[in-house]
C-alpha cells in the first residue's frame, strides 16, 4: 500500500520507531499534506515531549502543515517561541528555527528580536537555520543580523546571508552595498557570485569590471554571472558574450544556451 493511503497514526509510528533516517522526510512530507486536527494535535503533543526525537518530529510536521494558509499557523508559531524560551539542545533549536523559516511572514518585532539572540550560537547548524529564519524579512533588526551573518566563518552561512540581503530583499542602502562589496573577495565562489548578483540588482556600476573578469572565467556556476549581466543591463557585454560563445565551442565550460539567452535579453532593452 502506498504511503499516501496509510493512516496518519501509522506514519507517526514509523517516524517514532524507525531505526534509520532513510524514510524520515518521506513520512514528514506525507503528514504535512494532511492539514487536519488529528495530525495537528498529534504533532503538537510530540513537540512538547521531553524526548528530543519526538519533539523534532512534531516540530517538523507542524512547520509546513498545509499551505496558504498553514493549518493553525499562529498557534504553531506561538508554540515554537514558547519552546525556544528554555530549549538548550542544538538539534531541537535548529529544527525550530528551520520551521520558523517556513512561517516567518507573520513574525512580530518581539519574536524577531528573540531569534536574533541566536546569532552568536556556537553551533553552526543553529546559526545556519537562523539565517534562513531571518531571510525575506523587511525588518531593520533582521537585516542588520543578516549582514553580521554574511561575515560568519562558515561559508554556507555567509552564502545564504549574502543571498538573503542581496537577492531576497529589494532594499538599497549604503550599508547593504558595503556588506555585499565585503563579500566580493570571498574564497567561496557561490558567496562571491551572490554578492555580485546583489550589486548588479542594485545597478551598482562599480561591479562592471568585476563582472568582466568573472565572465572571462565563467564555468558551471555561470548562471549567476549571466543573471548579473542581465540585471546590470549594459550592452557593452554583448561583444564579450559573443566572444565567449566562440571560446566555449572548445572549452564547453558553460551552457551555450545561457550565453545566447543573455545576449537576447540585452538586445531587448
């Protein structure tokens, strides 16, 4: 029998009793498709358990239970912040922050300030999930924290924080531009390219020479470079792109269709 035809209690039992994580997310995703009182109440009870495993299962089920709107979303958010008050286990904190990231559009100022308390947490996973929880928020304190996290020692955190301030927000301030410029020398390629994209989105003409250099060395991550060129909307790149198409016939470092698409975009404007 397919998982989608299993009773909800059977799926919960599998989550609670399976010895491996092999089907963990398959079971979580199936329960999330069932926004009803039975699933909600069972997950809510598990979230309040003293068992780390049970608590994490409940938290993850509630995170995306139903969509547009979530099932009892406000009650779920209140539960998450109640749990955060006394929770010390990094895995549980990470699960809560991850789950908040799927519901952060309804956060209030007090709740955002509570999240920010975790910005210097010693566990990388906690800071990483915090970065996701604060993303897309049009909030000054959240933005300042993302800027701080864009300097984190962990490259995944820097990457997502840079993406958060550069691409997911439309705000354009000197503080944001400075934060993005600070990531241009980043050793992590994706973080660096996210910074380039954020600056191109803000039409910062100073990024033009950086983009020319990136285009010279374009590779399989080239979609971010080409998207940046499209956003900067400078026709000076057309001959450079045409040259790159010729070179790419031999090197084959990048999808030629991407190059052609970018030229067409620039020609449209």
